[in-house]
C-alpha cells in the first residue's frame, strides 16, 4: 500500500490560498496572492524538490488541478518535466475529460484506495478541500505543512468554520526551520485524540 502525502503552504492563521502568484486564486476577493516568494530560499527549495523527486504519482483537487494544468505543461524546468511525466489524478465530479496528458479523473475520494495500491509515493499540493475529505475517509497518511511567518486575516483556510475530524498526529520527521522563517512540520496519523485528562493528574 502506497503513502499519500499532502504538501500545504500555509500562513500562521491557516491560510493556504494563492501562495504562488498574485493571480493564482482571487476567490472571495483574496488580495494577497504571491506571498510565498518573499520567504523562499535554497533550503526550502531543496526540501520541496526532494519530495517531488520521490513521488511516483500526483494527486490534486479540481481547483488546484486547473491552476497546475494551466501552468506546468508549458514549463521545461526539472519540476515541470517531472509533473508532466508523472501519472496524475484529479478528484472531481464534473471534470470527465482532463486535458493535461497523463491525467485520470476520479469521481469519488474512495477511488483513491485503488490508486494507493498501484503507487508507492503519491503527493498532492494545495487542495485544502480534498485534504479535509481525505482525512474524513482516513486515506491521508502524511501532512507536510510548510508554515510561513505571516497572517492575512482572510482567505481559504485548511480547517475553516469548524471543518475537520477528530484525529491525532505525530511527527513523521523532526521539524525543520529555514533561513527566511518558514518551518516544515511533517505529521503522520496517530489514531484518535487523547482527551479528558487534567494536566498533572496521575
């Protein structure tokens, strides 16, 4: 059974919207797109690139898929070549004929169980809504949070309006800090939360 890893670039107040560019996603009137670049350094790039080099399949939600499909097919750098060559999967009930070569559309999250049997290291980027669905279905194995030192007060959040499910996590690897202030927190599922204990209670 393969490992499904979500990679998410997120601010201190939980916003993951449009890190890559000003016009990436203006949904909801978001005006702060393109916030990741100011904190990008060689070490951060190496950490992101190492994950990309390990993956043997790419998974995306519909919104992120549309962004990626409009950009990466036209890139000839190493990441572009990798993404274009990989088998790709998009979860969508409306997209039936994806145009990005090598893409398979899945109508339901449950279909990813079969995908995990075929591939060893599946990665996804962004796609906050899909991350929540995967957590609910207990199909997400690892969550890599690249946490950035800024807040916006608005924008799409991973767990907005009380969304999410009770779950505990543990470090999959030690936290890693980068020169310009970003931190990589890599977690894996660790069962249900332990609650109902008073601190100091035997």
